[in-house]
C-alpha cells in the first residue's frame, strides 16, 4: 500500500460543498445524511442533537462543521478514493478529552495520563474516522471534544455525539468529501 503523503486521489464528483444531517423521524438517535442527492442512514448522539453542546452530554452539536482530515486503519481496510488528507492510525495515537488540559480536543501520543480516547480501537468504529471542526479551531473548555464522522456498530446504536455510518456508506461518502466541505447538522 502507498504511504499517506504519496496518496492524493481526486473526488469522483463535484458537490455543493455541504453534507446535510437531519434527525430521523421518530428516533432522535438516528439521522439521515444527504449529499449530492443521495441519502444514507446514520446514528447520532444518545441525547439526540443540541444547540448547547457540552463535554460528555452525549449530544451531536447542531452546527455547520467543516471536514478537516481523517484517520484510517490501513491494516484493516484499503482507503477508498478521497480528497481528504488521511493519516494511518498508529497504536500511540490518542485524542485528549480532558477540558482542563492544554491539549484538550487534540490528537496526542502515548504516554498520556489525562482523560483521552484511543484512536486504534478494537471495535472498528475508527477504522475510518473523519475529524469535524467542532471546538477545534475556536476551542472552548467543556465545549465538547472528538466530534467525528466514523463507522457504526451493527444495529446503529447511538454514539457519544458523533455521526456514524456503515463502512459501505462511508466508502461512498468519501468519494464526495474534500477538506473544508461543510457537514451541517440540523435539529
């Protein structure tokens, strides 16, 4: 497989630059993703959506968030074509979710003692994991961390606040995605 920096695939089709996510009728923990006239089912936060996102509340923020970059588990799956910058997940990668730490809502490396998430998960949720610009470029303590667009568990259970889709749908979506594209979560 080629190294990350050498891989620069182009998106398959131009889009309006927006991915829209709406709560599914009758289930606030499910959503419908729409891009370029195509729809996909998704899971969202266990608390549904919220305009007042806080660390640990289990809500998906109602917001327009830019796609920044992503991570993938190269030993588990081949990366589909995408214009997003993607980085291989390594065992020493963590994401800080400790609001009092200077690295809050940032990628950190082991050893790291404050509260964090492991990026190299055993459950496969982050085999493809895209970073949304929620509380990253304009960081606020306790404003919520690690709002990702990632893979779903079987049965579409709710997330901790992220947006999650099947691996098949993620492969399709990646073809449309590019840096700066807006992911708009509606209430």
